[in-house]
C-alpha cells in the first residue's frame, strides 16, 4: 500500500485526482477485465520498453504509469522471452512474472499420430536427432516410472512384447534438444497419466476390466476404426466377443495374427525387432495371434488416442445389447456391421462389390 500511495501522490501532483484514481486502478488491476495475453520481451529490454509492450498488448492501460511505478520501485531481475499474463494483473504480479527465469534452450517439435507403435515413436525421435531409437525403446520399457499411477497398474506377462506399448500418449510435443531420454519418455507418460481420470478408473471397475485390458482393447479399436465416429460400434463388437459365454470368443483381427501381410503387428514389429521368426522368444507370436488365443493378447499393439479409449469404456449400448460381433469395411471407408456370421458374409460380398466397382 505504501508503494501505491506514493505513486498516487506523485500522479495527483502531476495530473490531478482523476488521473490518480485511473493510475491506482491500473496498478492494482482492479478496473481491468481479465483476459490471457502472451507477450514477447526482446533480449536487453528495460522497464520503459517493457511498459510499452505491455500497453500495446492491453495488459496495462498506460506505459507512463508503469514507467513511473518502476522508477519508484526499480525491478531487479526482468527477463526476456515469452510470458503468459492476464490483463487484470497488478503491477507487482506482472513484475513477478516478468522476473521468472525462462528456459530458452532450443526445442524440437515432434508429432506422434494416434495408433503409432512404440517402435514408430522411437524411430521418429531418432529421425529428429533427439536420441537413438534403441535408447528410447530401452528407457520406455525398462526405466522406473512409478511416479505415475498407470505405471503401477501395468500387468507383467511372460510374452508381452513391450511394457511401454500403449502408454506413450500420441500428441505433439516440444522436446528440449539437450534433454535426457528419460525426460522425453516421462513427458509422454505424464501426458497419458493425465488423460486417465478417476471416472475412467471407476468405469474399469464397473465393467470388470483392468487398465492393461482397456488399453490393449483400445489399441485394437484404434487400428480397426480409424474414424472416431466408428469407434464406439467397433468397440461394441470387440467387447461382445470378450463377454463370458460369447458365441464368438476370438477377436480374429488381421492386424494381430499369423497372417503375414502389411499392417500386421506380429510381423511388422515383433518379428522385425527380433530379426526373424526363429529369433522371437518362444510363445510370444502365439500369444499375439488373435485367431487362436481366446481373449486379449498380452499387451497393446499401438498407442491409442483418448477417443478410442473412451469408446472402449463406453461402447455403443445398443450394439452391445443386440450382440453385434462382426464388421467389415469397403474402400470408401464405410463400415458394415452384423450380428451373425451369415450376415457378415453377405456384408463382405457387398463390401467387395463396392471395392470392385472402384477399381474399374
């Protein structure tokens, strides 16, 4: 209050009472609407220059008030860089924010699409010069990330390919060029951890699925239904197959099976990573074969986005109730759903007819 009273007295002497009260409102931020503003302060800027930048961006009303205030109360450590401010901040709060040391290390922007595998993410990190792919893989699978709630819920399995698969949240990140590989991975795991709410954990308990099971199934939903609008229906079909007493207890997804064709997780990633079928640990390929193993494979086959996870937790209720088990897509992206295998074969014929017409 002493600072404000002193400033008020000076301005009253200079410009009269009206200006004094205007300045007081600007100093304490009481008469300004709140709105977030990002400002850029060039290196070497003093209080006068910063006052002009603040006024130009609507953070303060008048750079003269700020100039007088900083003359009477000289700030010691004003920094340069990018700052997030609010237009109803007091001068003291503005100066506090502008005195925060900025981390101006160079960064690299990396984008990971939904459905990328851990290996694809690792390779993209290497392509951007941040670390080698193998370093990223080793840290993501073998380091301790028990500070995150989800990490402690991942189930161990003798035939699981990669522990971190499914939990590296796909998004766009800003990584420091000179940071550690551990921090790179931790940033992605932290983002995943923040996405899984208590409501989601409660829902898992309600439907009798573990986190591992939900993320594994979500990865199949992500791969089988690239469009968000189809994910709840695909999730319902796959969830129905997992239900006790299901007439179709196998997932039978080509993306994870012994079928050696492009887009197959077993051959594209497991076999390739180990350097050949004969080098894959015994039992692993069989554990990931959805045409032979009942239920889910040991772990996720990609890193799903939040819409696929939500669709898995809350699939279409009508599809669940009506026992839909089958789906097929044509080359236009249309999905054909069926309750019985006979209906599914009819849909396959329809889809193939569409595909044939497009190739003419």
